[in-house]
C-alpha cells in the first residue's frame, strides 16, 4: 500500500489540447491573406470589366445619338425631293457606290402611277432604330466603311403612316443613301 501512496494522483486532464504555437500559426494567417488577395483581385477585375462594358455601350449610344440628326436630314430631304418630283436632287443624295448601280430612270419610275403614292402627301419621318457598323467587303458594290441600317415611320397627309427601311453609308464624311424601301398601308392606295 505504501507504493500506492507515493504515486502521484493523476489530476484532471484538459478536454482540449493546448494550441499549437510556433511555426503553424503564421502559416494559417498567410493562407487567409492569400485568399483575400485573390478575392480582391478577382473582384477588381470584374469591376474593371463592368466599367469597360458600360463605357463601350455609352460610347456606342452616344455615337448613334450624334448620327441620328444627319441621317434623318438625308432621309427627309430624299422624301421631300421625291414628293416634289425633283429627281436630280434626290439622286444626288445617293452614295457614289449606289449611283453606279442606280439609274435616274429608276427614281423616275417611283414618281409614276401608283408608285407616287409612296411619297405623295409626305409630312415627316422619324427614325426608330439605327444600327451602325463598320463594313469591309471584297465586293465593291455593297456598302463599305461606316454603314447605318435604319428603320422608321413616315407620316403622310390624311393621317396615314407608313414605314421605311434604309441603308446609308458615309462618303467623304457625309451620310449618303445606299438604298431605301418605303411601305404604306393598302388604304392609302384607295381614292
């Protein structure tokens, strides 16, 4: 029994082992620091990309707004010239590329008979959609350079409204027609 008295009595054991100190603790901090750096860079790249996209969209929208008035002016002049049967002035609004393919006689046909209904009583037009593109093509007869594809609405006397689609291209810094298609409601053809 005497041996039992000399043995130290085991004390209560801690439930959690002591924290590891030394080299292991700084590595844990470095791992978190690297994670935050990577997350910060990723967020920065996403923000920068978003800002660039917004800037490109705003620049494109701004360019469309700047080009709208000159484009509408050319289209309005064409419709007024055609209604006034001023074929030479209307023909001058076409690009050199279009003039190589379009004859003055083609425009004269648009003011003959029922075709004149397309321009008769013209009041105004409004552009609804403009799509600007930069076009390069090996075919010299298709629009090249800065090209605008336009859709819109035409107002006529008597409350009639028609629609148009047009393609314009910049020639020597000015918008010129490449082609235009006008449609009117069938009841405009009735007397």
